[in-house]
C-alpha cells in the first residue's frame, strides 16, 4: 500500500495521505492566533469551509453576519461569501480549518 507523508501542513506534525486520495478536494490545517489577531484578512474562494474551535473565543465573519464561537463549537460557511475568523478573547484561539472544494 502506497502512501504520502507530509510534514509541511500548518499545525500538523505528520499527515498521511493514502494512495488514491485527492489532496486537492479536501484540506485541513490547524491555526492558533493571539488575542485580537486573525491569521489573514476575510476573503473568498471556491468550496465549503468549517472552522472548528479547540480552545479560545472567536468570531467568524460570514458576509454581514458574525457568529461567536468557543471551545468545541464549529461554523460551516460557503467560501464564495466573504468569511474569516478572529480571536475576540484574552487567550490564544486554537482552531481547525477544513476546506472541501
């Protein structure tokens, strides 16, 4: 059985891709940002995206809406609408980003 192992994916020490997996259809990375920070400005792109919060307090922007999120909560967005996440708490915000294209 063939596999590809990557160690360059943000926040993940070792990521195994089995042979035949389409690495362009599904993406996962882990981010951590400090209080008042965001990983990058709100943006748009193709696909669907889920923000899953491991710890901290965040605010997910989706178009004109905002959704507060904290430990063990998630928001699913259509990526063609302006979206992003920022830390609104006093501790680091640690979260997963899952993108399906």
